């Protein structure tokens, strides 16, 4: 029997979030015959929003990345991995700085956003590290995974990372989706939905501004929570559309809600690689999105699964156009499944790990 490659994934928590879901999914679905996988979670088991099966999970029970450093070091010394994969910038920095202590181990960091744009939409949870730490941390990483072409170009031109270390691996569609046939509402009420944290970068306020101008009946579902929630619902009240809004702070049944709506709206100013938009297409629900960096232009195909608007006026126009268009749910679904199906993306992760291990051994 061929020895399995010993891989460790390191994430801050298993709380609800795109990064946590994607990384835990990849960790839990690598080929068990080829890889021995351990998932190190810096946070607490009580906070988990995702179930990860068939792999070992080690909870460090730490509230912050900085307080986790000694425990991470001890865990890696004990597990003796060949490859370590981390995600989120502040954690990637720490793992990069730790890399010289494990010269035989390949350290891979997964970037999650586009810093030059994200800095314009700061969040209370953002952590700031001295620039020299980020420069050194990322320099010591062996590979940096970019989720999109936009992210690749950002890191290529605006970071100290050697271009040879950059690879593009998009997010996988992490569930088995079946496209749902859309039935036009008999009562004339169109169903719209947005899924995403209520944070400035997600652009909920400009979505509401667009909804205010619609001249037909609609129901709008917002799934997500965050610091911007008071501002969002103050604006909802100001626009007089509170009777049309349903707010769901959190649910594990996002695909169900995506499937029963007519159109997905994306207001983000910046993305890493938008999971909810991807999943909306996967269930056959088309999208209208504002133009923004972070993979949106890779996912949305004009007239096939949705539209990308360059302005407020264009966004309102595309909502009306999309709702009057007859969509082929299977074609909408195939447009993303053919590129981002879990088997395709998992294969790219497995190839990367194998190639990195081979290079390290040589």
C-alpha cells in the first residue's frame, strides 16, 4: 500500500462563512486513499456551523490567531505533516513566519480577497499586521492559492509574492445541486434573493436603492447578518419597502431558498470568489450582479446565467430584463457545474498537494 500524504488544514474556526465552509469541505473530501488529513481549528467546537466527517479535527480552543501560535507549533510537531494549508490573510502570515521552523514541510496559503479594493470597505473584525510581517510571512509560503483571475493579478502586481508561487484554484460547488424548473408567479409577485454578510463590501445599500425603483410587485429575501444590519433596515424603512423584505440571519438551507427564487442579486464591491452566486447558478436561478473584482466575470455569462451591470441604471434595467426572460434552468446550472464541480476543483487541490510533495522530496 502506498503511503498516504500527510496533510494539515488550518482554519480560524468552523463558524458560518465562505472560507470556513470551502476549506473544511476540501479537507473532508480529499481522496482518503491518497491523503491522511487533519483539520486544525483554532477556535471552539461549540461555535461550529459545519459538520466535517471522516477526518480528524483538532480544536485548539483559542479566541484569536495570535494566542494560538504555540498550540499550532506543538500540533505540527506532533502530527508531522508534509503539507500545511491555511486560509485568511492574518493566518497565512503566521503560518508563513512559522514555515522556516519546518523546512521539510510545504506551506500553502489560500488568499480570500483583493486587499487593494477591500481596504475601502473596512470591517470591525479586520486585523492589521505590520507590513513587514505580511511581506515576510507571504515570502516564506511555498504556494499561494488565488480564488480568481482578479486575485491572481492583484497579488502578482501588488504583493511581494513571487509570481511562480501563485496558482489559481476556484471555489468548488460544495453540494449536489439539481436545477429547479422555474414557474412564473401567477400572482405577479417576483421573488428576489441575496445571500451574504451584512457588511459594507457586500453592497446591500445599493441593492436596496435599485429595488426602490422597481415598478412591479416583488418579494426580497436577505440571508445573512453583520455589522451593517441597522443601516440596511433603516434604509428599508426609509424606502417604504419593509413589507416586501424577509430577513433570515442564518440558515443551513441556502440552496432551498436559492431554488425557490426567480433571481439572485449581487451588490458586492469586491469578492474573493462568490459562493452564493455560484450556488444560485447551480440550482438554475440566474443572477444580476454589479461589476466588481473577484471572479464575478468568470462565473456570470451574459444571457446564459445572468448579467453584470456597470452602473445603477444598468442594474435596474437588467433586473427587469432577467425577470422577463425565459431561462433554461439546466443551462444556467451547467454553466457553472462544467467549470466548478466539486470533482474538478478537488482534483486541482489533490494535484497541487502531490506536486508540492514531489518537489519537496527532490
